């Protein structure tokens, strides 16, 4: 119980939330909330969120810094064409890096 309270406090005080939206490959909608160090630059935060939503050794939803927001057992990795919402701004996962886009 105390460990969960400490984790929640850390998220509220030290982390930036990024919402990951799967749009590529017929989508899936907003699939995750990812919590990254708010002292990182925006580019570094986006890169960290991308890395945390990759299925490599385990499903990304098993990370303490990620909350899966869809009710399915498994979700694909974040890919080119997906989107990330941060600080009321929208970024497209591009072929290399991220591109800021209009929030429509």
C-alpha cells in the first residue's frame, strides 16, 4: 500500500504524462498513459515514451511507468504513424523522431 502511494506521489510531482494514441495499422485509439521524467526535454520525453511502449522482452503494459488504457490483453508496439499527446500538443511518430502536428 505504501509503495503504491509513493509511486503515485512520484508520478504527480516528478513525472510528465504522455498519452500514446495508436493510429497506424487501423489504430486502436488512446492505448496508454506513459510517465516520464519532467526534467527531460520534450524530445527526450517523447523518445522515452516511445521506448517504454515497445514489446521487446515483455509487454510494455507491465512497466511501472505505463498505464494501459484499453481493455484488451495485448497491444502492439508504438510505430510510425502513431501519435503522442503532451502538454496539450500533438506529435506524430515519424520515420525518424517526432513531428509536431495540429491538434485536430
